[in-house]
């Protein structure tokens, strides 16, 4: 019996040794530095990606809170690996991807972006032609504020956001002044108050955004976008282009990020999916990580193919 047991143990040890020679070592797990830009939709995407990196692949995640331009600078400095939601930024693409070659595109993130001017739906109902940019001067007096003086006010968000509004006002000869609210939260608060109190508001806003699930806003029809009409920032006199939002990563991360980079490259979801997570974060009392976990638990069929085998 002892002789049989010894033989079995020896055979097991031999098999283990042989298996050890053939198996690859486990992948090195490190830290992924994700830029966090200041709007809820971006944070929703970053939260889901962060949880999957940690939960499925064992990576640590470092959140780096920066505005859009600073995020590109962070890629060059090595303080940022990933920008998960990029809105055009053609100047930065030329500088950091084409010229300096420190960044690369990691493909689309699935979101379809729209930027434009909006008024509360009640204004469009009361003044049916107010959504025609050629009629805006007729209504400028409705939008006067202390900050805009004798001109109508167009309320923008953070000055670092993608915006052509000052050029549009000038080139379309509109009697308006762009005033910066400073943040997405301030824009949302203004939209809610204007809807509840039925006060005039003309604002810069965008989709995807969870607010559209709660209140109605009407988009102003600016001169139609055509390819090249925004090539000279000082001469822009057309609407914003449709944006197929993409992901930007540092070249170093693309070369050495392994499975983490594969997950970032594979990540892609819809406006509706992003809005669901953003709404939980903003209105339902969940932290970003709790909202991400709720969505991940309910949507494995969506994200399972993002995770590299």
C-alpha cells in the first residue's frame, strides 16, 4: 500500500512539474490611469470601465480629474492612459496623434454625440419660430440677464468644453452674449428651473445626457453643418457636426497595456445605456461605482465580449 501511494505521489509530482513548464506565467497586473472629465455621461463610462478592469482583470484604477484639453496633455506627460469619451478635438488629434505621436485612437465608444442650442419645450410651444436661428434676434430681449447686459444670453457650460458659440454669435450677427455657467451641473440646474418656473433660457447642451429623460428641450436649428464649414474656428457659421465619440489612449498604453488595453479597445455602448448609469449616479443616490456595479450585474450579455479571454 505504501509502495502504491509513493508511486502515485511521484507520478503526480512529475505531472505537476511538466505542467509548470508548459504553462505561461500569469499576466502582470498594474494600474490604469483614466482621465475623468466633468460631465455625468463621461463619468458613467469611466465607472463601468473601471469596475470591469478591477473585477474581471484584477487591475487597479487611478482616476485623474482633468478637463478635456488637460487630459490630452496628461497623455503626453504620462499621467493619463485613457480618455474614454472624446468629442472631436481635431486640433489635439493633430498635435498628439499625428505630430507628437504620443497618443492613438482606440476606436469608437458607441455613443453618438450631439451639441447644439436648446430652449425649454414650453418656449417652442409658445413661440413656434424660436427654434429658427434667423428669428433669434426678435426674441433677444427675452433672454437678457445681468451678465449679458443689453444683449440676450446664451448660457454655455465650462469654457473648456467643445464650443463654437462665441464665433457663431459673431458670424451670424446675433444680438447675444455667451455667458459661461461653469459646469454641467449649472446647466442642468438652469434647464430645470427654466422648465419649472417657465422662465426664458437659451443654452448650449448636448446628448447623450440623462436630463432628456426628465424634461423636454427643443433644439434650435442653426445653419446646417457641412464638411469643412468649421475648419476655421474664427469663421464658423454652421451647426455642430454629429459626433461619433471615440476613445483615446497613450501610445505607451496601447503597446504595453495588454489585456487592459484590449478591454478599453473593445468597450462600446449606447447613449441609452450610458444615460441609465448616469441617471443612477445623479438622481438615484448611487455612487459611480454602485451605479456601474448595478448595470454590470444586469447586463453581462452586453459586456462579456469586451473582456479579453
